[in-house]
C-alpha cells in the first residue's frame, strides 16, 4: 500500500469532514482504482440496473423526433399510368364535363364534375409473398 503524505490526509479530512482513518481509507480506495484494481470502481449489478433506469428517465418521452426531409423516389410505371389518366381527364375538361384539374405528385388527381369534387388516387400494391 502506498504511503500518503500528511498534506494529502489533511486535505481529505477537511474536504470530507472525516477522521484520519476514514481519510486514509478514501485515499487507499482512490489509489487502488487509479492504479489497477478496477473491480473496486466497477458498479455492482444493482447499481448497473439503477443506472439504466436513470438514463432512461433522462430521455423526454414527449419530445418529438425531428423529421429530415427525404428524397422522394419517382416510380416510372406510376408516372406513365398517371400520365394516361391525366390525358383522359384533360379531355373531359376540354369537353366541359370536368373542371379544376389538379395533380399531386404521381399519386392524386383532383377535379370537379357536375359541381362535386372528386379525387382519383393511384396506389401501387406490393407483390405478394409466395
């Protein structure tokens, strides 16, 4: 065991408001942790469990994740089908049967027919698993 100076012992006694024996124990404990005996400093299983619950408590459950804008993939098949539908509805619009043709990406086509609003939504289904 290392011999500690009187100055180190006095400093520990003043800082921790303890006796000389307690100060020596603290210094020895610190020395063991700093110089090889890592098991003394390792948390017990109970302390590890408590640390896990404390770190979970630090996270705010009400805080929402910030969504990053991601690049939209353009489906060429959907775009082709949507183009055909658009030509069809533009023909209706030219004949005066449909008005207010609006498009949203390659997914929605909105229009007005006889005063009522309609939306045609194009959905590509996934291929079924075998």
